[in-house]
């Protein structure tokens, strides 16, 4: 795994570098004290994982995640536990509070490695299609202690939220939150659903426009990840 460390405190960078060097199968591509410099590096290099502080001058780690298109997996490393909820809402792989015990760091990296490996193993079948055999007009989704019947063509897009997925329906205010993996939900859906990003599945029929690295559904801009881009654009005939 290629990783980048972003923290304005040199001592914190040194600690993370020491931890990374204790673990096999990881390579530090860059170490940054300046989050603005980090944006250039992330846009230039292929990176699998980012260790990211939150409270930094000029740009917070939270803002950096929102700024960088196709942000890779990231783990927040911070002295401020109050940002944990927002961090996980941004789909952080983990949230580590300083001082970080090596055992806790190892657990976070193991989770990141597992997700990276799953992505590499499953990206093609998940991007290309859901099986043509899935011609059902509806699926059942367990949400709030009920199995709710959902017409599949009412689904606009699906968003990953850690161990859960959020299903966005054409009724703009309605969403369903369910405990599931992307792989499991894709197996239930017909072929007009494709994965565009590690955190998104879309209904092709709901696309309003296509931008450089995004698809637009209603007024929502959904990213197309670099890993998925070639297959997605081919699927869309672009």
C-alpha cells in the first residue's frame, strides 16, 4: 500500500513514519506538513491510504477531504475526538486519537489493507454490471426492523457509510439506511446499476449530466473514482 502522511507537527509525522515502517507491505510516498502541498501530491501520485491530521493551518483535514477529487482511503490522526462523527460521515476508514498506541494504529491499518484488497479483487465485477439474471422489479431492504419493499427503478444512487449503505430514492427526501455491503446489494440489482466510486453505486437511468470526474443525478454530483473510471466511461459509451 502506498501511503501519504499529512500533519503539521513534525513529531507526529515521525511517530506515524516509525509505525508504518514496522508494518510490512507499506510504502510512504510523501510526508507533508502543509495541507496545501498535500493536495498537489494527492492529485499527482497514485495513493492507497492517507494518514491525515485535522487541525492544521490554512486548511483542515476535513476540508482537505472535501476538496480533493477521488480522495483515496484515509485515516484521521488527531488530538481532537470531537470531530469523530463528521470524520466518519466523510467515510473515513478509521479515526485515531493522539497519542496513538501502536496496537490501535495496527488495527486501523489492517482494516485499510482489507478494504484495499477487497477493492482490488472485486472492482471489475462490481463496476461492470449487476448480473443480467437480476430482472426483479423490486428488492427487499431491511431498515429499522422491517423488510421494506423497494422498486429498483426508484433507486437513484446508493452511498456507502462505513458498514452501512444509504439508498437514495427518487422521492428526494426519502432514504433507507441498511446494514449491507456494496457487493451484496449489487447482486440484487439489474444491469443499469454500476459502481462509480468506492462509496457510490448509481442508477444509469437517473444520470442528468456527466462531468469530468463526476456524474450528476438531480443536482447531486457523484464522483467517479480513478479505479472505476475506465470501465464506467466505457459502460456509459463516452
